[in-house]
C-alpha cells in the first residue's frame, strides 16, 4: 500500500485511537467495558508519567489502525513488552497493514530490553488466532484472566 504511513502515536491521535478502541470493543462483544475518558487516555500516554506507547497506521492521513503497548514485568521472565490493543479498522483489513504494525512491535521488542512479547487473544477470534499462528506464536491454555473493577477496589 503506497500511501501507508506508520509512525509513533502523538497526543492529537487519541480521539481517533479511542474510536478504534470502541470499534474493537464492539467486535469483542464488550462495548460497555470501555470506560476510560479521553482526558485520562491522553494523560496516560502523554502526561508527566506516560505508561503506554503506540504505533499508528495512516492511509491518506487517516488513522486506520494502531498497536498500543507497554512494559510489563514478569518475576519469571523479566521485562516483557505487552501488546495491549492491536486493531486495523475493518475496511482496511487484509491489506497487510496489520502485518506491518505487528512486525513493528516485534522489532521494538527485539531492539529493546525485553525478554519477550506477550498479548491476549479471545479463544473465538479465529482470524486473529490464524494471524498469530503464521508467526508461530505460543498460544497458552489453562490460564484465566482475573481482575477487580475500580468499584470493587473501593469496596475492599
């Protein structure tokens, strides 16, 4: 795709990134789970203590995909790059944009001080599983995700 530009995200991208995050949440059958505000999202990525970074893919200056990541620490493995969200909007899937974004994250992992890269995929998301299988990714079985909501923490 000749008019594709992949670059680091900037604060001005956050409105569009949140649109894509909501698109991903709808696809993952959990649109009500996106509760982050734009203000918090911008601060978390570009404030005084940023916790995430992202690559964006633009076609004709419109963001059509992104890969958002951060450093996670494992007591077993050390620093690992965690790919939090990875999406290409539906209209642009199958054009190699996801491959370019994913490989950019792999290169960041390779060139950084990381012992590996981790992410999650829903067990019913066959297109994503097939994509990751092309890279010979290890898809783990036997782990369940656990979490507390902000409300649950307050009640503790």
